[in-house]
C-alpha cells in the first residue's frame, strides 16, 4: 500500500498532481482520482453508472496522458464525473478500465477547477523501492 494516493500542486496558469502507486495500475487509478479531485468535490459522486474505457498509445507515459484526456473528454462531452476506477488490464501501450460515477448535477456537485487537458510538460513516470510516481500538469 502506498503512503498516499496523490497530492496537488500549483503551476503557473496550470494545476498539477503527483500520483503514486505500488504498481502501474494503482498509479493510473490514483492519477485519475487526482484529476477528478481537481475538477470537483469527489465525496459527493455516487457510483450510479459505469463507463468502459479502452485506450492505446505508444508507451506508458503517452498512455497516461491519453487516459486522463479521455476522462476529461467524458466530463466535457457527457458531463460524467467519476470517483472510482478499476483498471482491468494495463500493458505498456494498452489500458482497459471501468470508471464509476454519475452525471454532473449542479444541485449536488460542487465543481472546483475547469481542466482542459493533461499535458506532457515535465511528465515522467519513475519507480523506486516505494513503487511508482508521476507528476502531471493540467492545462486549466
């Protein structure tokens, strides 16, 4: 078990998170949780719907950005907020996941930050004896 799932940080005109995981699946899950923590108060998001997501890209770092940008797209296009993620499979270039959440309801959900996209700026996935770590900056 990692000590913490993620932490946020400020970046000039942007926002960022540092996500942690004992393995890549947990890292991708915690990065998604960190993203939605930037977007909304996740404590009010119930598991009323499930959405299957399948992403492919050239390597783990590109896959991470594609994963987060797909989640941003689902919020922007379909107003879906997620609070939990189950990564069913994750290889170097393919991710299959189920996302749990509900449709945005302004009477119920408090939005915090308008996130436009995950960026490649300073993106790097690292590993050490404690597990995996990544720093992601979002365009807001």
